[in-house]
């Protein structure tokens, strides 16, 4: 987990969709993908304001992400 690197990012995440960006990046790194700070920043920026915060809030917890997404699925978004 990128605890120290993400501490500043997490402090700035105000909505559930921005938090989802961080959770997805953590999962992608567990799957051996590289997530650049620029990619994470772009995701967070794209979610301000969020498109649908209720969906992110309802379906964005780490366990649910792992149930719905495989590492192969993440390959579309992360290299």
C-alpha cells in the first residue's frame, strides 16, 4: 500500500468517487500494475465534482471492488 505517498491525497479526497480512485490504484498495485501519481491525480481531478457519488459510495469499498474486478479487468486502465 502506498500509505505515505497517499496520505496527502487521502486528505484531499472529499467525495466517494475520489476515494474510489485511491482504492482502485491500491488494488492495481496489488495486481502488479504501476499507477503513476499523474494517473491517480487525473482520476481524482476527473471526479471533482463527482459524476454519481451515490454509486461510488454504494459500490466503492475495497472488498466490493475485489469481488467485481479481476486484475485482468484493471489492465484496461493500468499498465
